[in-house]
C-alpha cells in the first residue's frame, strides 16, 4: 500500500477545526469555497480584535497602515505611497497631513532628485509603531496561551500558509 501524503496529518487536523474539511486523514482538500468563506470570516474577526488594541486612538488605522508602509519600505513619494496603499492620491494627501500634524512623518527633498519630495517616518512615528505592535503582540500572546500546544502548532503552520497566500 502506498504511503500517505505528507500533508495527511494536517488534513486530519483541519477536519477537527474547519467545517466541511474531510475527516479520517482523507487526502482531498476541504471544499474550497466554504473554506474560503470560513477563513475570510476568521481573519476579519481576528483583525478587528487586533486593531482594537491601540496605543493612540487619535491616529486612525489607515494612518497607521501608511506609517507602517513608510517604516517597512523607507521614504517614498506621496504618489508611491498612495499606489502601495491602494488609495487615491487626494486621500493619501489627507492621511499625510494628519501624520505630519501628529509629528509622525515629515516631508523631505529626495536625496538624488531635489525636485521631488519624499515622506519619511519620524522618531515619534517609529515609537508609535513599536507601541502599537507591542500591544497587539501582547494581546495575541495572551490569547494564544489559552490554546493547547497542538492548536498553537496548527496555527504556526497555518500562519506560514497564510503568509504565502498574502504574497501571491
């Protein structure tokens, strides 16, 4: 008899936590549309909970996302940031004005093209992002501590898969 596929253990575990997943180590993938719906709902609920863990509620989530993009990818023009965040340039202008008013970002001349302006995160912006991340990580770590070791292992594997999905 041929050996079972390497992912049969993960498939069997999914049957315990995902409605519609095959049971008994079956090698067929869960019904894709149903899994997509369940996963989307779970991700949205978790995202809402994580976003509610805030260090400074005077800064909107949209502003934090733009600030995080600048931190991760470095200084860029307002147009580049708008494209990266998938918002219209006038909307990004409003976001950047608010970030500057809070002292979280600043405009500077581009280092090689003095005609162009780039947006950069300030020290205060970096501190806020660090605080926000620590609060959310602490909340999530507390929630994860209530799970079994098996559930945490399953989430670790699922996290890898979800990261791949997000980059494709």
